[in-house]
């Protein structure tokens, strides 16, 4: 699962980069979309880590 976590972090970083670029270019709609998408990725990443910790603690 370490590769999956690494890919998740890279995907989040790429989406944040896209959001920053869109905001710089004045595309507020696209920038907002990518910002919300990055927040959703971050939330699912945190939930996944918490679930993995809970599963390893139960065993």
C-alpha cells in the first residue's frame, strides 16, 4: 500500500499545481474546481490512513 499512498500524494500535488496555475491565469472557475478536487483527495487520503490504522490495531 505504500505505492498507493505515494501515488495519492503525487496526484494531490499535481491537482494543487493545476489549481495554482489556473488562478494565476485568471480562470477562477477552473481554479476553484481543482481546489475542491484537491480537498476531496486530501479528505479521502486521511480517511484511508485512519481505516488502515484501525484495521492494523484490530488484528
